[in-house]
């Protein structure tokens, strides 16, 4: 595990500069039992075959199911997490990096050609309340397209718990119509395409923050809202950012933040009148 964590940390450091710019079975025993039964039986050939087949079937059913790293290879058998990459509305995601840059989730799942998207995103289809999160299963998921998160440190198939944070934000892609946005694609898939809304016309409010299901205290008056990077169409909720205004006056105690299984933010949004 130490070797994996060291390698992950080295990879994380090499990726950090990129992130700053944007603020990722056997059944031999049953076969042997069947073969032995078939060899030792003294009845007719037909009976031998029937008995061997029956014995093999029983052995297969009673053999314990084996699991391991290969079970999740390719990301198609992890029942704890299924990435959603298509959205009817706007893709909101939890952007996060822990103090070691190991729990890294930096892009929305719906972004075209995303390679650092390992969160549980929300589909913003109108005014309402939504929750975004990262989980141990999502952050350590071996995606068929994106592959394994290059930053995560694993203990077996499980991510080592997160401590502290350097970035903790919620981004909603596609909303903002900034003047510098010159893209002509779909704003719900391309960050440089202008959206419909002026950020000042939207009312967004964090309702709760939970780590491993437990409420985290925060000072609501210190959370920052709006389009904080004028080269993209994302509306941001900045809970903490080493490179933002919250670094000077943080809404949370970032150093005491720690979790093993999940981190989630629930927020409300109003003003999506054109949807």
C-alpha cells in the first residue's frame, strides 16, 4: 500500500500544475472433483456420465465466489458506482482535492473528452435542491474510457481516506454567458460555449455539507458564489480554494476535514426561468 501511495503522490504532484490552471474466477477444484467421480464410478458409462455431471454441478454451486482487483478491471462490474455521462440539463459536480492531491475530481462527467471526472454528479433540470458527491467507489473507479484515477492512492481496491483539502467547490457547467466565451458548441458539454444566464440573476445556496454522512459545520456567509473563471461557462460555489478568496477566510475548518467513504454537498438553485 505504501508503494501505491508513493506512486500516486508522485503522479498527483505532476498533475497539480494542470489543476491549478483550471481552478484524475477459478473453478479448478470443482472440475477435479467431477473428474475423480467419473474415474472411480463402477456403474455403466451412461450412469457414470450422469453422476459426474451432477457432481460437477453441485461442486460449482457450493464453491465460494472469489473476488479481487480483476473483478473491477475495466470499470464494468463495480456495483457501488455507475458513472452517468449524459444529462438532460446542466451537469453539476463536486470539484475536490485533498491535502495530498490524492482524492482528485476535477471535471464534470458530461464534459466532452473528460479524463479527470470521478464524481457523482447532479443533473440540474430546473429550480430545486440537488446533491453532488464523491465516494470511495467513484474516486477509485476503473473507468472503461478514462481508466483508473491517476491520483488516487489505493489500499487493495479501496481508496485511502482523505484528509484536509486544497480545493473544495461545486461547479455547474453550461450556465454562464461570459463575454470572453467564444465557443460555438453545446454549453452543456463544452466549457467555452456561452450559456444563458448572468450569474447575478441566479440564487444559489449551500444547504448542507456531509463527510461520511455526518454534518460538517460551515459559515454560510463566507461561501463564494458566481463565475470565478471568466474563460468558462461554469457557475461556481467556492467552499474552499487554496487559490481563491476563501483561502484568506475559510467557511470550513479545512484541516480537520477527513473522511473514508463520501463527501457531499447539497445546494438549492433558483432563477432558471428559461428552462
